[in-house]
C-alpha cells in the first residue's frame, strides 16, 4: 500500500533469529529475538536454493513453508522494487510483495510500527 520508508532501519534485523511464527486467519507474523516483528498480510515468495513458491496469506490454513524459518538467522534484509526481501541462513529467502493497493506487511522495530 505504502512505499518502504527510506529512513527505516531494517539492518536492526540482521543477525536476528526467528523465534516465533504466529498465524491468524489473515496474517502470518515472524517474531525476531529482541528486535520486533514483521507481519505478512499479502502475497509472498519463499525461495530455497533454486525452488520458488508464491503464496497468498489469506486464508491461512497451513504453514506455507514459513515454519522452516524458525530458528533461522537473518543474513540480510533490504527493499527491492518496494517489496521487502529477507535472506536467511541455509539459503532461505522470503520476499514480501507490496501490491500497492492494500496493506501488504507491517514492520515493527522496538515498538514503532510501519505499515507498508
């Protein structure tokens, strides 16, 4: 819905480990140790080595491969064409798709929430 702000400090997630993956009917939430969380509300792509899978969040009725991110360390995080890319150890990558029309994801860093 909104562009990723240029002044957001995404690098705070570098080195963080996914401690929890939470599901609601409309969202998937990745909680990072002592850093904050990222709430997925729209389409996303998970890449593992050369395999790509694109998912829609709604309806959440199975884990959509995000449980594989548990206990994975963030190696890099960056905007890409207004999407958000998170690279994890063991060659995992998730790209959150900003559809430009609706809220796509929420980034919470130390209690400050940014809606994208």
